[in-house]
C-alpha cells in the first residue's frame, strides 16, 4: 500500500484528500491497469467461472445483486431484480451549492449530504477495494477529465464496464499532467439502506473535483452517464458541449463522403445509426409492415453505402476542434460503446455485431444476456424479466478499437438528424406517430426539437413511467448538473455558427400504422449520402401540414426505387387521414407548449426567445426559416449578430 502512494507522489499526481484518506484507512485495495484484469476479478480470480455479487445489508441480511459468469467471449452479468436491468431516469441529485436546475440532495431527502458521505466512506473503509485511474473523454486529444474509480472488490464486473467505457489508465502511464478531476465512489448497499431499493447517483461538484457517488451497480446512470455529467460540467465552464449522439462517416457507391450526427433521447436510434441494413431472403429491403392489414412494403437497392463509425452515444464538440468554416467538428467521448441489442432477436438480425461479439479479440461485458458459464454469450439470447417477457434492455460493452472501420480522428458533420421514437397513429387512436420517413428542419426548429427532446414510445433503455416525456436540452439534460438555459444558449450558438450543416427529423418504430423499426434513419442515410452536397429540388418538398415537422417530402427515390407517399405524408394513409394526423399534431403542439416556457428566463438569448415565442404563437415553417435562414450566404453570423437583427 505504501509503495502505491510513493509511486503516485513520484509521478507528480496529486490525489484528492478524501481519496487519499480513504485508501490509507481501508482494509486493503488492489490497483488495476487493464480491463482484462478486471474481467478476472469479476469472477473472483483467473480460475473463477461463476461469482455472486452479494452484500450483507442491514435489516435485509445477505442480498445478491448480480450473478456473474465467465463466458468464452468475456463476462456475462445478470441482475436478479428486473428493475436493475434498466436506467432509472430519476437517479440524479446534486449535493453541492453550485448553480444547478437539478433536484438538490437536501431538498429531496431532507438532510445534508455530508452525513451520507461520511457513512459512505465508513462503509468503503470496511471493504476490500478495487481502484483504477481513468480518462473520461478523449485522452489522445486531451479533451476530457481524468479521474479515479473506487469500488468494492467484489463488484469487478461493474468496474470492468467503467474501465472499458472510460479509458483505463495504467499507473505507469501517469505523469504530472494527469489531473484527478473526477472520482467515482461505488457503494451498492446504500440503495437498500437509504434509497428504498432505488437507483441513486449523487453528484458533488467541488472547486477542483467532480465527485460521483454511485449507490447501485447498473453502469448506465453512473459509470456511463455519471461521467457524462462530469464532461458536461467541464464544458459548461468552458462554453462547449458534449453532444448526445452517434456519428458515422458514410461513403456512397460513388465514393463521396457524408458525415451524419444522429441525436435523440434514449431509444432515439443512436446506436442503430451505426447498424447495417439487413436484406430479406429475396434480397429486398422491407420498409415496414402495416400493423392492421399485415401488408409489407419493400424496395430494392442494388448496393449499400459503407460507413466508418465515429461515435456511438457521446461526441465532444470543444472549441479548439472548430475551424470556423460553417461545419461542426466532433470527436468520440468514449473508449467503448454500451450497445443495446433489443433489436437483435435471432441469428442474422445484425450480422456485423454478431460476428464482432461472438469471437472478439478481447473480453467483452454482457448485461442482461442469458449465458451459462463457459458458453458463448449470444446477443440475441436476452434474459427474461418474467416467464415469456424478454428484458427490453440487453447490452454489450464493446471497445471502439475493435469495431471494424472505426474512425479515430475528428470528423466534420454534414447532417444532424434527430430521432424520435414514435407510437402507432390511426384515425380512431391518434398519437404523435405522424412523422414521415424524414423531414427537413429549418435550424430554428432543429433547436426546438433538441430543447424538448421527447423520450417517446416504448423506451427500452429506462424504467419508463409511460406517456410522452422530455429528456430536454439536447437530449443530454438528464445527465447534466448545471443550469438549463446556458446549455440551450450553447446549443443555439453552435447551430448559428455552423450554417453549412443540414438538419433532419427522423422517426423510428412507427410511421402512422406502419411498423418500420429503425429503417427510416437507415434509408435517410442511404439517400443523403448518395446526394452528397446537392440540395433538394424545390418541388421535392413543401411545408409540412404540422409546422413543427418543418418540410415534408413530396417524393423520394433511392437508386430508382420510389418510396410510397404514405411513408412521406402520414395523412395519406387511409387508416390515419387528416383527422388522425391533425389530432396527432395537436398532441405534439401541446407537448412543445408544456416544455418550452421554462426556458423563457432573462438569461436566454434574444434569438432563442424569439424562436420559442414564435412556436408558442403557432409559427409557420416560413416564420422559423426567417429567424435563422436555411440558405446560408457564408456570412457566418454569430449569436450576437442574430440577437441584434430585430
């Protein structure tokens, strides 16, 4: 133990006082340098096959949180409680007194966090601990935050996931340039003793360190989104954002490259933007199936575009990457990708991901996958929450370095699409599933969709309370710790400064009565990449019947295959009609009117205020286009320029 502190000191790395005091006082700790070492620790050692992650919980006795199996392709962990298999969106509280719009710990629980913090440290001191250093963000480009993770040694699978998602850093790599700007403390028993069995993640921002206290073992709200919060906090201070998106550099059959940045709330299709289109046995591509008549509609594409994945869920957009040429530049914020496999239900649904995960060059972490010891974990074998009901959130953590064709450099974004998980819509049961295959959005409307970020229908990633809910500012608001309006201003400023970026709105799951899965965004990707920088013909689009949807397409042809108009204009579906469409549009308008007024504070930029007030007053598509024009003139106006125009 003393050698560790001497080594750290010799390398010029300063540990936060609380961390040093804890490590000097605990029963013992092991320092890990690789996620392969943590894979062994997850099953109790190199010879381990099965391991129960269990704790003595006061008032409850011995409680097993998860069962971990070593499998041929890595580690498979399954939680005994179905509730723990998905992220609870209500986990976050903020313990400090710095500016924040999030629930304060004291207001929520009725006492000061310091007492719980002391209890947490007392509990950790009685444990054998696993610790390691990490870098959240992108170490190669020095954009992000360094940190240290401290967890009970028997929670090796959780530590493994964290070490994969955020780049684990060996002690040998450390030097005086490594700042410990964040800490994750893991104390899983506290969800039972202090939080009524619920997931809880507490953020405590100090002057120099962003502390994350994870009181559960599901990595979503802590190992992944908790450190996302630390990146957002850093960006808020420095006036840049970490976008909630996937990114792909797509190459057309004619060798042109178009880069897509696909944003959206949980379930909005970010990981799916990096999936390949799967053909039917006939060679056709199914667009969708009518849920009432069971009719299927398919098209033929002789060849697909290829693509290089760039980001899966989080993209750094720091100021130093930007070149002020009207295009946004982004960089991956993660070292591994937390991929949901609910759309992979049988062999052949996603051949690329199946091949990658069956025989990987390094151990992977599988969650909510039904796999026995020494077997091969298969991403379509989802564990059941109850007999006959498959878990909707099976996951695999895949290091980005092993993803075929992955792009390591910053990329320039051409199209920013926004995904919305839509329910069915019919004349008899109208809903907001009125979005066509894709819509073109004026920049002002693109900003509004990011402010409200609807979580949408049947979200598999989270514990859902039903109905249409907002994830807010840029869809990353559930993970941010600061103030909402400054983030809204940063998003608008980013849009204004990059006038050469196009914007699209894309549904998934349903277009009216048609079940479409994630095909709309995949077909949009194919179409836009083939067009390259060519603009749409003016007769190809018109103002959507619902102005919140921007411009709807009059026709769409991909490699000679025409997309039926019922997929472009939902009101042309006989089962929906104008009555069902207009009722669905009213649901959307009501949602926007409910979510937008909270941004109307004195800190909101004048341009932002004009856009929101226009929406609340029933603006037309043309009104939005006048506030921030779609046709740039290489003027590269700033937010201040737009603010002073009126």
